[in-house]
């Protein structure tokens, strides 16, 4: 697997789809120039990442409104377009979470979580992504995460 630029001869990127493609990599041994040419599209599946991307303010977590004692400054989360990453902070560390595949009402797969892991004195660690679960419902500017067993876990509101 290799992440490659969008300059693939004969390929048209579809932003709301996950595409698996077969590409031929051609390297000019004299100049070192690399060209990529589409051989064929192997698979193509609709993705609903656009339902969750953007900036979000966490309004409610585990039945409590934010800000509160556990989240004195509130909490916001950015789900970045294109690179499929959620970014947030626990008040000290910057934390990212890869979101690989999204269905119409469920995050189907997560990737790795990465943290700066800074040792911060006197900082209470809080969840960087309060309430993010696999199951969600988007209604306008409100994104509700829920659990099959516990019901509503968190309510996020879209910024701007």
C-alpha cells in the first residue's frame, strides 16, 4: 500500500467514495521522474465521511451539559476533510484519531490514535473525543453519538 498523489493518468477521484484502484508506477531511470497510470478500479463504495467532518463543540457528554466540572473549558473536536483525521486536545496533549470508513449512521472503522504524550503537571486528563462511538445520528447541525446498550452518549453541535 502506498498513498499516492492525485496525478494518476486516467483516474478521476470521487470525494464521497472509497476507491480501491490498481495503478502502474512507471519510473524514468534517467530522470528519476515517476508517472502513475490507472490500470482499473477494483472496488468503489459510497462513504459518508462528510456527515461527520467539520468543527464540533461537545454540548453534552454522558448526560451532562458542557462545560462542567470534568470539562471546565468545554471541549471541541475537529474532524478534518481529506485526511480523515479527528483532532482534539485533553488540555495538554494534542490527540488525533484516524477515521477510516463511515456509513450513513455508523463509523465502520477507526485507525490509530496518536498523542503528543507531553508530561503535563497538574493537568487532569480528559477524553479528547468525548462520546465518539461507532453509532451516530446527524440531524442538521447536531451530531448525536449513542451506544446500543446505553442510548445517547454525547451530543455535538457543528461550529459555524
